[in-house]
C-alpha cells in the first residue's frame, strides 16, 4: 500500500506504508524518521552482504530473513509462496534446486 505526501513547495513522493510507517505522536519530524529508517536498512544490507561474502551456512540467511520479516521490511509474495515446496530442506538437494 502506498500513499503520496506533498511538501509545501509542491514536491511529492510515494511511501510504502509497510516499510516506513508514520510514527504518530512520537515527536519526530519526517526527516529524522527517514534518516533512522535509512540507517536501519543500511545495517540490514550490510548484514546480508557479510553473510554472503563470508559464505556462511544458510541458517544465517534464514535468521536474517526472519528478522527482516519480523520488522515488516519484507514479506514474500503469496504467489511465490504457492510455488514453493513446503518441505524444502534448504541444503541444495536436487528436489530443492528445481
């Protein structure tokens, strides 16, 4: 779900409500909130980059993904989930790689 925000000078931008929810009553202005969100995302990207670069086991990617989903940053598309094997072992077996 996206919505538009319009600045007083006429600029507009769209935000994804799931990714950047409005912090009502928190006393934060929009810029401060966006900077915090940016830094959080930067940390998430850095974490997954380290996991990939160091070729860590898939369980670390799974933990990272659970954290991302718990924070509401990303959730799988229902169409993708329908096509997934419900009994995937995530160990690179032939069945999982299809």
